[in-house]
């Protein structure tokens, strides 16, 4: 699969993913807490991450934003990982929207969008379902893409 060219290079080195959301964007996403963390997975261990939460009132949704500086979006599109993935466009940048194979309807735990922001780098946004699984997979993916678009828009103002 050929990934279209990105409109420009937006390196993630040294970027705080929590700084990629303005107060207005957090309000639009209905998130009331942003917390800096680092990724603990084997693939992205130690990379900068931000967890956005809605804690004040149910449903309690979460977004996780990761600045992955070790691989691009092609990793999601090869078919080698246990995900179903689609090539998308987010804020005019190529992106991969993906979910765990076998997820569908309301049993989906999350949907992720990874935006190709620089060579060998991706801005990953995961939209996690609430504990009652009130959102469908399609809704989770729409939320992930919308939050990713906001983050990319802000990233462009920082670079």
C-alpha cells in the first residue's frame, strides 16, 4: 500500500503530547483532565504520552495521545499486526485508523488513529470506550480521528 506524501514534516522529538490540545479543544472533546505519562508498551516504551480524561460526569471517556518517534504509520498498514486498518487522511496528513481484529459494534474497547507527521514518526491517538461500552466502533474511530486532527492542527502552530 502506498502512503500519500505528507504536506510537511512535523517532527515529534521533544514534543509534549499534552501541549497539543488547547483549552478550547479540550472543552470540545469534553475532557477535564490532561496528564503527562510515558508509554509502557514494549513497542513504544518510554515515549511521551498524554492521557485525557472526562472525570466529572459519566460517561467517563479517555483519549491517549502518544508521540511515537520510532516508526511511521506503515507499521499498521502491512497486515503484520493484529489490527484491522484503513488508510485515512487527517488534517491533510496521511493516517492509519485501526482497531484490534474482531472488534465490532459495541464490544470495541478502542479505536486508534496514527498520523504520519514525519519520516519514521507518528502521532497516535486512541479513543477508549467507557466501561459500559456505550460507543460503537464507528463512533470511537470518528472520535479518534477528530482528536488527532485537533492535535495535528496545534502541532503545526508549534513547528
